[in-house]
């Protein structure tokens, strides 16, 4: 059987007789092993100062060199607000409280990491910051910071489709 799949064998019994439709539900026809490749939850924060939005430039794949927003995956047992605060601290050294965040919307995304296609659901928050003096704290992840006005934002330079969509729908 030929598979277009991230698996070559059943991880339980090594059978090649399995299905993995849409890279979502793995089902082994030999031993009935089931594995759901469920969506992952992630957060992104639109940091605003006066008429500008802060974009980061990615220093890692996927989409290295493309524009991004601060954020990342939600850890197990963490809520979205806590994840947003943790990521802003880790990436930019910003200290804020969950109550400082304003919920905007969610948007689905594709995240190809080491040839494994993940589907994510990104939760977007907005954070109005009093100073634009922000420095990169995670230089392995972020190459540069850009404060952009509405007119300076170029959607095709944004890597992730989820971010393109939210910026287009809510900020342009
Ligand atoms: Zn099996």
C-alpha cells in the first residue's frame, strides 16, 4: 500500500496496512491502533503603539525571513492568555498581565515543521503598549523588529496565512 503520509509503519505493530486521511486520523487496519494528529493551539499578539503595529522578522523556519507576530504554541495546561504573556516575556522581555490583553479573533494556520504538517488554531490578542522601546530577547527566534503603520504593512511579506487574514480583516 502506498501512503502519502508522515508515517511509513504503524507505530504500534509496524504494519503498513493503515490509513491516515488528511494527516488527521491514523488508523491501523492490523491492530486497530488509532492516533489523532489534532490541531495545536497557538497565540499571537498584535502589539500596538500609537499608529504602529510591531512585527517580528522570523529567524527560524518555517518562513524564516518573513514577517510574524510575537507568540507561539500554548503549552499543556496553560490558557491562551498565560501563553501570550509567557511568549512576550520570552521573546521581547515584556512583562504584562493577562488582563492587559484584548481578545481579537482566532484563525487557522498551517505549520510545516521538519516535514511534519501541523494544523494550528491561532488565538489573536491585542496589547496596547505605552513605550515602543522594545528589544529582542530571543535572538535565535527573532532577527529583527519592525514598527509599521497601516500603510507600511505588506501582506505578502507575512509568513503565516492566519496572521495575513487577521491583519487584513481587522487592521487594514
Ligand atoms: Zn498497528
